[in-house]
């Protein structure tokens, strides 16, 4: 399978990750979660039958009604007994990039609606999913083209820290829950560590960003990455930590606790960068959620972030 092709598609990173996990049969469906937690619920949130990857995307009555009236229907007619992962790999061999991009967005919206059902949110109408995916595809392509033009004219870059220091970039994503992504590099831009954490609880965006910084400090302390520059693309949070304001609001309290923790560790600096200098952490934060769990990769980065490590535009 040509995975380089997947990462080059003009669709959001979270959709690429969904496709990669779907192909590898590792999406956190009820059946997959049961393998790790024996008491986990395994029912499909739409129909209460056993939730496997094949069921949620192809066999569930709710999902099958999405595919029925459209041109993608014929993609389900070959090798109907294939597992969902094998089916997707077969599809990727047969369709062009544009078709795969549209298909990926439909699959992502189905998964997104599945997650919404887990939190008892209103269910989208089946007929609306296709239109929403195609509209999103058009908007994303247009936005992506403009973004590329802007980047080519003016780039905000990841700047290396002082010799002997490491740079810890992090980001938070707030959707049905909270995702936190983190990547650590040395003064030459060499990859040292990546980590993600997923929590079901949903925090306000500013609190989520501060909690991401706290996660960064935890990893710095646990791995002995000192001295360290802790960098985020949330300017308000960085200013709160650097400032002298003694706010009693929740964000102010969390920022003060972070500042005190950093002082106890010593040799911690705080830095702000724009999104274009923080793309890898952003991608990790938006990776698919396996609620109430975390993952980390030391010295060797996970495959799905490889194309994005360079997009931070490192100055070495």
C-alpha cells in the first residue's frame, strides 16, 4: 500500500489519520475497546448491535442509507466479505485521489456522528452527510490553495532553542472531548519524543490549552528533558503564564499553578509560535480519539506524522 499517497491528499490531517487507522483495523470501536477493557460497552450507538469497524461504516442501517443513493455505492459491491481495513486498501488501489478525498470525508463524518451519539447529541439526517462532506471538500480545497499561497509568501517557522535546550511544542483540540498533542526536539530539530492524551471531559478552549502545557511539563519532568522551552500557538495562554496578573478566574488559577510548577523544575522558558510553526503538535492533538488513554513514541516518530515534521519549517 502506497501510504505516501494518503498523506499527500488534500484533506484535513484528522481525516487522513482516520483512514490510516481504519485500514489498520485499530479504530476505537466497541469491539476493539473490548479487547482491552472486558467490561466495555460494545453496542453500536445507532442500532445497538455489536459495533465493529465493518458494522459502523457499512452494515449499520444508518450508515447503509448514506451510501444507497450515490455513486460510491459500487465501491461496496466488490469483495463484500472483506474486512473494513482490507476493503479500504482495495478501494485505495482502484480510485483516483479526488474520489478518495471525498470518500474519506464521508467516512470521517460517519465516525464523527458516531462519536456524537456516544455523547447523546442530536443525530444528523443520513441524506445530509453526503452534501456536507462534498461542501466541506470544496471549501477545504479552496482554503488550502489560499493557505499555500500565503505560506509561500511568508512563513512562520519553528526556531531552534539554545544549545543544550529542547523545544517542547504542544497543542489542544476540543471536540467531543479533549485531545492533547506534544512533540519534543533537540536544538538541531532532531525528533526526541511525541505523545498524545485523550480525555472524555470537554474543557473551555483556553483551559484546554493550559492543560496541554501542563501535559508538556509532565513529560519534561518524566523524561528529564531539561532545560526546555515550552511552546504553544495559544498566545493568550502564554501571556497569562508570563504575566504578573493574579486572576481568580479558572484560567488565571491554572496559569499560576503552571508557573509555580515550572519554577520548581527550573530552567523552563515559555514561547509563542504561530500555527505554521506548530503543525506537528496540532496534528497529534487532532488525531483520532481513544478516550481516557495516552500514547507516546520515543526516538522514532509514528509514521503518520513523518510528512508533517518538516512542515514546521525548521530553522536548524
